[in-house]
């Protein structure tokens, strides 16, 4: 059995800056804490891409100082605990390797696709004219190429859209949806609808989708709402340019991935895959509440809400040396596959599926995982593990989890009983126990702390609560959660950068 390895590319590009050399930190440096770097971009993203606690949720000067102190405290706790037991945990090391490789693949996308895009002015003008349009579409989903061929044959015989739709769906009701130029639909649909001028009532397709299904579409109507003010026009122009770059980069990257995977063939072992699929479905198709209870208790896993434990630990597991599939004759046993799952949890293309659909979706998820495995190897070959952005991102995630573990260990050591801790609010715990401890670390490491206070004074933050995540990647969180370590708002330690 074969499964295609050239999968849909749904990579969300991180806000990464170009690196000039291995030794030069990437981004505008806001603070240095020993050998750790906090850039302006880190400060902004850690503040705006996560939900901040109420004690620093605003944009006033005091709250911004609490935010900076919190980020510095995260580094201080990591410096204070260089031999944290968490670093020796093999599951944590696998998680960190997976986090790093995900960033490496994102850098691969940036260097091999995004940076190579050039947008034609004519295409930009055409897209800008359509950017304010909202279509009302009628559509009929077709399961495969055979159904699409039958549709085409019937249409050639003179059957209209309504008749074909009623025949295929068994109902007089034709599904409808609206679509704007900026919607992130299947690129083949977007190209068919927005890539040319159309008349109302035009029937498009059947259009081949990226998951091997088809869709026939009728343009029922549309409404144009062009930008009116000069500010709105400029913003729309910039937004259209950004979206065109993303679409073009995805197309370049898809071809790049295809070149890497062209000579690789995945063969599933039916005798092993069938029972393994049934067992995996027991986990992934459980209720949200049941899955929450089954999540590994490790702090990194709880935060990401992903499954990294061995699926084969369920009762009646398959032999670890059983071959699940092979790639060009290279065997992937159950043990090898599940070991890699700790670095790359499964990402399912369909978020809602039945037991009947699950085996096919599992094949796709496995193929996507294998694709990412080879992309990571390519990124290693290109030296992307040494890129400053990749190294700083990995350090940020490691420091975050070490600091969380260190905070928890410290609180356990100084608080009398669990009941005492439960009786206190979070802010009371921070003020009573953590603030004095963090103050002592600020004093201890003051000589190795530098802050660019001029840059800090100019920073402005959004106060809109957000949680930013990436789509279709093993680890969706864009940045670690906000470090709840201190309420201190004094910058009375360290020195000004450049002094």
C-alpha cells in the first residue's frame, strides 16, 4: 500500500529575522542576561501573543516593567538551575529537539521559498481590485475523480447545475457559503474564483482540491466593498501584497518539498497498520474530556495539549519490532515510529472524523510526519540548526520550562503545606514568596544583566488579549505562555546597555 508523501503545505511562517552569522544574535537586543538574549521581538511576542495576567495586562509603564522583569526572571531561574532535572528527562529532550526542528523547517520555508518571491505589479493590481469582493457561492462536493468525470459527462449532455446538484445530493437544498479574497481556502479554489474575471451565475469546475476531492461551484452573487479612504487603500494594498507573497511562497515550497520527496516511497504493512490504526483511534477519537485526562502530566505536554506518549502502551500492544511501514526499504518499526512521535506528534488534516474515516486520515498524518522528518534532515544539511534565530528560539523554550519547574520546586520548598498554597491567590503567592526570591537573583546576577533602556522606553503594547498559534504543525503555540514569576516593577539592577 502506498501513501503519498508530498502533502499539503500548511506551514505558518514565524516572524523570524535574517541571520548574518552564527555568533551574532538575531533581532534588536533589548536585554542580555548572561549568555541569554531577550530581543525587542521576544518582548513584543511574549507580551502580545499570549494572555498576560491582570497585574501586567495594560500598556502603562509599570506594567511594561513587570513584563520585562518577568522575562528576565525566566532567564535568571534558568541560569540559577543549569543542572535542572528536567534537562535529563528523555521525553523533554525529545520535545526540545522537536521544537527546534519545527523552527528549522520554518526557516527552510523562509529561505527556500518566502525570500525568493517576486510579485508582478499587474497581478498585484488585479488582486487589489478584487480584494474588497465577497462572493456568495453554491457548491457541490465530489468524493473523487470518478465522480468529477461523471459530473463533466452529465454537464456535456446539457444537465444544469441545479439538476446535477439535486441528483448527487438527493435534496433540493444547495449548500452555500461566502468567500472573500483574503479567506484561507484551498488554493485551487481561490485561483479558480479570483484568478480571472467572471460573470454572475458562472459554474466553475469540478475543481481538484489538494486532498484529492473535487468541488463544483456556481458564483451566485457578489458584493464589492472597495476601500474608500487613503489610509484604507494603502492598508489594503499592503495586505494584498502580503497575501500574494504567502500564496506564491507556498507554491514554491510545495515544489521544493516535491523535489526532496520525489524518490521516496512509503509502503504500509497492512498486517501491522490495521490493528495499530484501530488502537490509535481509541485515543484520538475519545471525547475532549477523556483526552484531557490522558494527557501526559509533564509540564511541556500539558501546555501544548498534544499527545507524545506511546500509543502502544494501551492494553494489548503490538510488538515494538513490528514493521509499521518502510521508506524505500528502510524499516520504521512501531518503536521507531513512536519514538519519533515524541519529537513530532501526529497532525491530522481533518479535525473531525469518524471511526470509518480514521485509517485514511492516519495514513495522511503519518505521511506528513515522514515528510517533515526528511525536511528536518535537509535543514540540518543546510546548517539551519546553527542559525541564530533557531538557537534563540530553542533557548527561549528551554528556559521557559526550566524556570517553571524551578519556580514550582522553590515554592514546594518554602511553603508549609499544600493546603496553605491553595488558600493563597496567585498574586499573593508571587508577592509573598517569589518576589523576594527573584530580587535575590537580580542582585546575584546583576553584573551580567544589561538592558537597553532607550529601546524599552519606546515600546508600546496592545492590550487586546490574544493567544496566537500556528496551523498544521506538531507544536502549535507560537511562543511560550507568559512567565508568571514576579510582580516586581523596579528596574534597580543590572546596567544600561552600552555603558
